[in-house]
């Protein structure tokens, strides 16, 4: 498929690291924060157009198949709540297209991002590819961490609008606080998975609107 707050020294080091890893576009984003912005600016501001949020898991990292549409739905909700875009293609429309398209999964090369967008009436696609999704490293302590790569693709031209510096997509990584797995069950795993998916969706959505930086202690367990 075509896949068209820290101390000042720490922030400087982060900017240098990001420059090496991802290029000047990310550095500009971080530099705005270093320069003393009260809020963190959007990494990219999507146009107000019919938008599809598409989440795919080609590496099979998600523990259950319901998490991909859950992430897409949560990202969509955040974007409409923040008035980033108002025209969101419902996940039900995408799901109907997928179920009616037998080769969607078997021959993904037939379905580049722009073509999928056209099929569901989108003008731009926020394309999210799951890279990793892990609840624990040792089955003793929950260490939830997930990573995705994000692109925005123009449906009419098939061009990648964001990020402009790399074809790999913009990386988003989210982590949750460690906690013991003692007494956990499959139900607990499902709860932790959904919490991680929801947090990941919130972090992805923040790429597209100005937001306040995390406050000290924010997200700590009660």
C-alpha cells in the first residue's frame, strides 16, 4: 500500500536529537516551545475538508481488532471537539467499505490511501500506522507503550501533505505509568489496552491543534 516540559538544557538536547532523527520540520515545532510559547503549536493544521481518519495495523501489533477503529474514532472526536475539522467520515462508512471489499486485506497494494479516501467520500486522509503496542515486557509489570506513524494525504492528488520531510510518517509515542500485573486477568489486559489506545489517540490528535503542555504530575494514578 502506498503510505503517501523540561528544563532548557533538556529541551535543547531534545531539539538536537529530533533534528538528527526527523529533520527540520520537527525542530521548528520543538523550537517554538523552547522559545517560550505558552502553548504547544500544531505540528500541522489540516484544511477544513471532508476528512477520513484511517488506522491500520499491518504488523499485527494491536492485541484485539476493535482497537484500530477505537483509535480512529477517538482521534475523530478530538478533532471535532477542538474544531480542527468538522467534516469527519464516520468509521461506520469505512467499515462498510472494508467489509464490501474482499481484497482490501488480501491485496492492500490495490488500495492506496487516496483511493480509499475517494471510495468513502473523503478529501483528505489522516493515516495512522501502528508500529508497536505493548502492555508489558516481562508479564510481571504493566509498562504500556505504543508508537504510530502519522501522515496526512490529499485525496485528489495523492500527495502527502504532512510530514513533508519524510515518507515514513510523523512519529507519535505514548507511555503510561508502570503498575503491577499481580492479580491481573484478560479483562484487565483489555482495560489497559483501551486506556493506552485512548491516550494514543489523544496524542495523535494534538499534532493538529495548539494545546497546553503537560503539567507536573498530570496523569499520575490517584
